[in-house]
C-alpha cells in the first residue's frame, strides 16, 4: 500500500490503543493486514527496491506519496496534540516498508534475521493490483481506509 495509507491507518490504530508501545505493535500489524487488501502502489507499475531509480513514473509516484504522507502525518499529529500513541502507531504502520522497501538498505537487510521473516511475510501477504483496468479498485480501497482512519483520529 501507499505510504500515505499506512500513515493514516497506523495513526488510527495507535489512537485506538492509547498506548505508545501497543500503538507501535498495532501499527506494525495493521501494515500486514491492509497490505492484503487489493491496492495499487509503485509496485503496480513494476517498481521494487532494486529498480525504483530506473523506473521514473514509479519514482515520481513514491516521492509524491511520501510527501503527501508526511503532510498528512503532520496534520494528524497537530490534530491530536502530538499524542505519542498516534505518533508510534503511524511509525509502526510505516516500519515494514521502511525496513523492506527502501532502495538504500532493504537488499542487505532482507537476508538478516529478523528482517528476513518480515520480508518473507511482506512478500507473501501483499495484494498489489497490476492490471490497469482495476486500478480504480486499488485507489478506492485506500481512500476508504484513509477516510475511515481520519474519522477515528478526528473523534479526539
Ligand atoms: Zn507494505
């Protein structure tokens, strides 16, 4: 899933736990769960951590997504008065991709314990839509997740 979606959902589950440690764990688990929901992300157009710099459209997608995600994170944190459980929920939410989808270190990390297990589960669980005809489904699922998450966080 996109970085932005993981930020939103991680924040919401962190918010639900009201505890930074549980929030991080819930955020981490939320990543695996929502990655199993059909979605599009730069992987939909063939990107992975090894070729992202050669795949211009995917690189633009990833940079735009991370930029939007950072703004959304800032917006949410302001909304919840920088509650630590929301912060750590979001960090838990993006941690799998930071570990496993980075062009800078994931290739080295994904063979070392325990990151090899994270890599294995992450690869297995992922449901990326690659058929352009169904990209709208992969957008819709994420819009629903983002708005539902914001709804939860805004109940603060
Ligand atoms: Zn992921």
